[in-house]
C-alpha cells in the first residue's frame, strides 16, 4: 500500500501554497530559531551553565518570574470582575469599555512604557500620591510589576468572556432553586466551569509578561541585581558583543515559553475531554 | 502571544437578563461594575490620557515643531515603509497557508499550525537576536554579506526581517479557522462548473473570508508599526536612518526631550485608537449573519460564463 501524504481533492494549488508556506516559514521562523539553539550548543555545557546561573542572571530571572506572576494574578482577579461585568451587566458606554480592553495589544510598548514611567515617577499624576506614603513605584520592582500588569490585562478578559457567555443559565437557576446562595453558586457551579479559561488567560498573560521588553525598560530603571529583567539582560549582553551569553539566556527563556505553551494546550485538552465525558 | 484576540462571532447575549434568580442584587452589580471601571481607568485610561497631556504640555507650537523635526519625519517614513512591506507579505503568506491548511488534508497539518503560531511565544528581544545570529557580522551569513557589501543588521533590511517575524502569524491565524469552518463545497462547485483555480480563489474564497483577512491585516499593521523590542535589537539606533517611530520615541525620551517624545508617541497612540475602532467595526460587520451571502450569486455567474 502506498503511503498517502495528502488525501485527493479536486481543488488545485496544493503544491504551490504548501510549498510557499513551508519555504517562507523556514526562512523567517525556523532557520533563525535553529540558529539560536545551534549557537548555544556550540558554547559547551559548562560555559552555558555558568552563564545562566551567574548571580546577575538568576536575579533577573527571579524578577521576571515574580513580577510576571504577580501581574498575571492581579489580572486573573480583576480580569474576572471585568469579564463578568461586560458579559452579565449593561451599563452606559459598555461597548467602548469592551473595545478599550484591547488597548495594551494595540498601543506600542514604547508608548505605554514612557506613559507609565511618567505617571508613576515622583512628580507624576499617580507617583506624587505614593511618594508621601514612602512607596517608590517607578524605578523599582513595583514599577516592573505595574508595567507587566498593564501588558497582560487583555488576556484574562478575552479568554473568559466567551466562556461566561456560554454558561448555561439553567444550571445557575437550578442551583438557586435548590437553595444555593449566589456566592455559593459562583464558587461551586460557575468557577469550576470557567476554570480552564481562567487558567489559560493567566498562563497567556504570564507568558507575555515574561518576554516583555518595551514597556518595562523605561519604568524599571535597569539596575543590575535589582530591577533588571531577563530580556533586558539579553540586550545588555548584546551591547557588550557577548553573543554567547545573550544566546544562553535566550534559550532558557524560550524553553520556558514553550513549556507554558504546552501547559496551555494540556489545560485545553483536559477541559475538552471533561466536556465530552460528562 | 496575542492568541486571544480572535474573531468573536458568537452573540453577546447572556441569557441571564430578566431571570432574577441568577443575577445579583443591584448594589453588588454596581459595585462590581465600579471595580471594573476603576481598574480599567487606572491601567488603561489614565496612561492613555497621560500621553496626550504630556505631548501638549508646552502648547500646540512645541507639539507640531517636534513632529516637523527631520528626524521625526524620517522615523514616520521608515515606519510606513516597514509596514508597507511586512503587512502585504504576511497577508499573502497567510492566504497561501490558509488555502493549503483549510482546503486539503495532509500529514503534519497540526504541527504546521503550531509552528505558524510560534513567533507569538518568542520574546521580542529574542526575535531580534535570532536575526543577528544569522545575518550579523559574526553570524552564519556575516562573512558572505560583508564580502559583498550587503548590510542587513543595523540597517533597514534587518528591521523589515524582525518585523516580518513578529507579525508572522496575524493573518494566517484569523483566516485558517474560518476557511476550515466554511469547508470546500463552494470551491468544489466552482471548479466543477469550469472555473479556474485563481478565479475560484478571488471570486468565491476571498469574498467569504474578507472580514477575517481585514481583521488580521489591522492587527498585523498595528504590531508592524508599533514593534519596539525586536526592531530595537537589530536597528543600531541611527537617528534619522534606522529609527522607526517607537525607536525615535526612545531616543527622544532618553535625551530628556519629553515633549517631543510624547508628541511622536501621541501619533502612535492615535494609531492604536484607530486600530481598536476598526477592529470593533470589523467584529460588528462580520457578526451580521450571512449579510451578503455571496456564494449563490457568484456561482450562478460562473456557470453562465462557461
């Protein structure tokens, strides 16, 4: 029996479009990404390990992870409230508010970066009220967290909205008629149903925040060991022509991103199995 | 990682309206709406307003003077040039990939879809770095390029390549799922009636997916014009030469020329607002069910021609 790569079809253009797709994909994405892994393979395990475990790099990873996780958590909580309000309630200006949620996707990161820095610096609109409280927002880990919260804001809202729209009102009505309070219905009926979407939104916001650069470089102040994020360290190494060092840090970040992507797919897969199973 | 901005064609009705057992008391409702609006106001509205206020801090004269600066004009031109290359190229790619993936069944299709989404998972800085490793002076092609006097890194071609990478999936990921849902029936009918491949594509397939294509193009364009990290790594920051608008904003800001920085930034903020408005318009248009069912009329047309 002949192994069939492609099922027969009357439509033309398969070879041409697939050929172009593979060629372009290889030229723009696959070959350059392969260069990254080959470069790091060429530097040897011991120097690779020494680079990625040096104190400055570890401090940058810690900050990137910590601030991205806190930002994603803030977005999970408030994103839920926003998505709930947008799906369940009606209020004046709702359509505009809904459209505005995507602003962090549409606004160039350099613009959000300088805007947030100006707002949260000592004499900025918001910073001037934090200063007397002894809170330094700009040029501190707090500033990094604020920027990463901004950049991840749309993800939780946008993944939760369809899930909340799909909720079956009968389930909630049944819970209410059986005597459950609204709060209990939320915890026992609604939250378990939309949990996969919530987790997916959290993971997407976290992954985006890990790699973010533009909105953070301005507000962080870029102090080594204190407010330096991992992507910034890559740029710093590049400016010193330390390509091997930059590559090593990048490979670790890329592997983490792929792991998060895999986790998201597992969440979706488990959730869809549950839906079918019962 | 812009994975979540996708077509939401479902209706927005919640079904909860008018069912008192499953909604919250008015005070709770208003409290939740209040929390939502405060959160969005603090994180979205205030920063956006800040851009325009800072841009006009020294009056309209300073604002327009900053935009008339030759370096600023050069940055605007370069940004438009980069988008004018990246958007059409990725649009053609997106349509070709959608045709191959949605209209045919072949081995490895799911892997291909995953690979197309890959650039969204890569940090912008790494997106620039990989091109330095290929085209940079010490990269794979570096010796060859410098022997032939071809500049890619720290020049415009590098900026274009990095932009192509970060905007790679936008059109494809909007069009593939829609074409998959629409199936092959229309196209097979057209071909059976004697239409050519290109004719079928332009008269049957493209009208069916035009809103998804437009949606992808809008998002692709916004990212192409606004990309900072990837472009920053490969540009070399040569003022008036290899500075796009976002890079020019950075240069001005680091020179403490805040009014000029925010003036250029306000143009980019306007672009973002226009993007959001267009995006909402396309979502609204495409949600109208079967607004202009093209298939029947076009198919009849085609059968008459042959």
